[in-house]
C-alpha cells in the first residue's frame, strides 16, 4: 500500500465546488462517482476508512499520489472530515479544470477563487482556517492507495 500525500490546498475548495454543483453520486457506503467540473469525465471513488484505504481514478490520486478532490468530496459528504456549506455554495459553478489548465498554477487559481469569494463576502481568513482543518483531518486518516489498482481506462 502506498501512503497518499496531502493534497494541494486548492483541492479542498474544488471538493466543495463539486458538492455544491451536485456532481457526486454516492453508490454505496464506500463508493461514489464524481463528475468533473466540465461534465465530460467521471471519477470512481473508493474509501474504506476501517482499512485506511482510498482510491480514485482522478489525475491527482493516480499520477501524483495525493488525495484527489473526488475522495475529499466523498469524505466530506460521509461526515468524515469537516464540510462547510456556506463556502461550498460560494464555489458553485466554478470551472476548475478550465482555470487549472489556463493558469497552470494552483496558487494563481487560488488567488482568483479568493478574489471571487471576497466579492461574495466570504472571510478569506475563515476559508484558510477551514482548509487547514480539512488538511489536518485528512492527514489524521492515514489513507493509503492500493498498489495494484484496477482503474484501467
């Protein structure tokens, strides 16, 4: 089993956006399907907290070895890590992949998102504290990814 790394901060916000957009379909207590922000991709998510195993066929999880936003969103909906509906609602409709591909920098995208949140009267210090809480909660789960994955596409 390979330990999953802590994700980039922006992935917490991306997970909130997926929830606000209604792009997560829970198929069992351990599985979900998450549709991408552009609507053209679906990610399979598997999480077994008792075994501390998580997997998804999103790029972050598969190729970069961190806990991808589909896993984060599923854990939020399961109540395993903190969820903030107010911040999520403010992130409804964000075209994450478009922004990530256009700016090619998570910090640049985060700056744009923060600007938009400020316009919606969301306290950025509160958002930063929330992201840190989520990242701590994710770290405490000690999630690992199975070595032999079945996400062949």
